[in-house]
């Protein structure tokens, strides 16, 4: 793309048609999705440097050249004096319009790119989520100028929502001079209606990332496998990114600068939210960078606005292993851990939360109805905790935590200091960290907790009395939950061989969601390992009148007395397969 850019500008300056034709035709290489290595994948993943998720880094850089040059060549009246057209007409340009919605739309939250797809660039002060997000927005606006009208209208609606929902940066102010008019026109156009919140669950199997978007909050899940490296650290950047690819959970809400306000140089890199860690392990700067753990079970499945995800953790440089699952719904996120083992005589922890408190430190923490002090100090063990609540700095930023079985919960308020990679200025921020201890040398330890974004303390207290979620299994073979009010069961099956939970039985490793809605039964399944070269066979303890629809690759064995079906997952790259059945007369 850099070459295309140079040749295009050179061709214009020296009025050389040959160069413009060469630049135009070279775009064809960029429009092809990849299946291995660097580039955009069909599922919206973007990989660079062989195995690093980089949608918001090198992907944003690629878009920053691609969109302006295409807008230049594909704009109105782009013809030579002899009538030759400069327009890029390769039909695969449709992949560019598609990736706006598959690769970019899910990972931008209210104008900010999610840090988990920035690679090592999250360690740059200049590469804030919202600064990078606005750069991507500007380029999507350029693409909308030559995209087919249906796609262009969808892009403009999306951009207007982001611009109006972003309370951190102003879209007009961040736009370069040449785009300010177009941005103002977009925002003032009454025919362009803001899209509103995007709701859905998105599994990026090509880069071991999951995005969950629900009313009032968003979630980013950062994992790694034999296919995707844990983190990148080169040129002295991101030297403490050790655990960012080991199940770090990014919770987004109305506190839009949670991961922008000097978070990366000040957060405790050993206690990142969502991770299970060997907390006192000696780590050299950049140790384990660009290495892939020897595990394939990493991924998940989506069913509408709900999702299941899992990760077989094999920690770098230690014996720590664990099975970790996340089940994501409209109002809560269930976090389960099982088979947690370590033999290094060092303490193992699961980090429930590590929340930036910004300049203040007095956000109220309520534990089982008791308000805890806002003073900075040492770690505080809290016994037999069933729920906790952290007040946020803005409306909609409160977070609740429910523990299905009473736990010893450790809490720590502390001030932390650090230096950004490009500067010598020390910055300080305050944090609240909550974690569970598995002690030293755990053998088959477990954990379970539920995140309740946007809940008030009173709502969390009520939820603890009447939890919506039931845990069906949390073992070394199956992790599963049930939400009766949604008619939904979600499960991760960790081993090949016949396994069953609830009404679901499978014969192979799988991530599964099953939902009953009125007269319909929907099932979704995937092979998170991406190495199954045959099928997953499933039996459901239910019957159906007929199959309504099914993705290619789904085969129905029978509808009664039980439903039997199979999913041809060979070569599917972690894709979710879906089928819908009619279970009774309408």
C-alpha cells in the first residue's frame, strides 16, 4: 500500500498514465482475504508480524493510505484526457466495504478502538484509543464517498453514532482540514440517522479475540494460542505486556478513558483483569514476546447477541495451566475457571478486577452491603463475600460482581506510577484491584464469578438473592451455564469423547449455545481448536417438527425422538455454525 501511494502521487505529479494504471491495478492484491499469515481474514481478524492482532495498529495504518488513495482514484470524473479511467474496478473491492463492518465496526466502542487490537502500540501515549479510533472513522468517511449507496448509508449512520456518543474527542476537531467540511456535513445532515448501539457477539477466530456488545457496555477478550502470539514487544515498546494475551478482559462503559488515561504505564502488569496468573514469577522485560503457547483450544461461538468463549491457558515460563470460560449475555458475563494447576511453589491468582480510578481514589466499594474505606493502603482480605459493587466516575460506569459460592476476596487500592515509552515524565494513577487466591501449587482449583456492568449496589444485592444464571458444570471436561429467562444454555466442552450437560450431548471438543424462543429452537456450535478435520456430532434431548434453516456444513440426522445433527467443522477456522428448528405448531 505504501508503494501504491508513492506511485499514485508520482504519477499525478509527472502526469504519467502508466504509473497511475500500475497503482490502480496493484490494489487487486490488497482486496484478497488471507487464510494464514499477515492480512485481513474473512471473519474480520487482522494479523501482522506473523501472529499479532493489529486491527488498530498496522490495520489502521493500512487503511490510512488505502482510503485516501482510493478516494482519489475512484472519485467523480477520474479519467485521463484520452478517456481512460483511473477507477479501481476489481470486483473484490467489495471485500473492502465488507471489512468496514466485519473488522472495524465491532472493535470501535463509542469512537475508540479497543486496545486489545493495537498490538505493542498501546504502549504509546500518542496512540490513544480515541485518537486511533477517530483516524479510522475519517478513513471510513472517505470510503463512504465511493462505496455503493447501501454500504455508504450504513457507514454514515455508524459514523454519526460514534461521533455523537464519543465524549472524549470531537469528530470535527480531530478531522484534518480537507475532511472538516465533509464531517460537518455528515453531522448536520438530518437524513442521516445515528445507528445507535451495536448489539452482538463477535468471535474473531483468526486473531483469538472476542467482542461482546450489550446495552450499556462492551467487552473485549484477548487470548492467544498456537496460532496467535501472546504479545509483541520490539523497539523497547510494551516490555511488560506479558499477560495481555492470557485472557485479559476489557470492560467498556461510559467511563470512556478507562484504558486511555495513562492506563498502560501505571497498571500492575501482573494483575490484569480477567487473567489467572503466577503472580510472583520473575519476568524480564519483553520475556516471552512473539511466542505462541502450545494450546489450540482457544475460541468460541456466537448466537445472536450472546456468546461463549474459552481458553486453555498454558502460561509462559511456568507450569501454570487452567481452563477458562466466559459466557456473555445481555446483562451479565459469567466467568468460570477450572483445572487450575501449578507446581512452581508460587501463589496463583485470578484477577476479578483492576479498575483505573483516574485521579481520585474514593470510588465507593460496597461488599455484601458494607461500604469499604476509600483510603489507599495494603491488600485487604474479605471473607465469605457473595457480592461486591464498585461505583464508577460517571453515570452508567458502575460495576457489580456476584460470587455464586462465598469467596475470600482480596482488595487493594493503590497509587501506581510509570513512564510512557516516548517520554521521561512520570505519571501516577489510582487503582482498585480485586482478586481470588488459589494459593501455591493448586491442583484442580476452580473459580466462578459474574460481572454485572451498569448495576447499582442495590441491584447487585438483589441479583445475589435471585441470580439469573445457573452454573451447570465447572469441571475439567465441561463448563456450562443456563439462563432460564433467556431460554439459553451455553457450554464449552474441553475434551473429545462423549460429554453431556443439560440437554446437550456432543462427541468432540466444542463451544455450544442452545436457545429456545417460543416455538423455535436455535443451536450454534464451533470447533475452537480449528484442528478437527471431520465433524462435531450433537444430540439434543428435544424433538422438532422440521428444520427451518441451517448454515452450509450442518447435516440433520433426525428430528425425533431426539434431535441429532452434525457440523462439518473441517477447515472452518473457528466459524460458528447455526441451525434453527420448529419445535411445535405456530
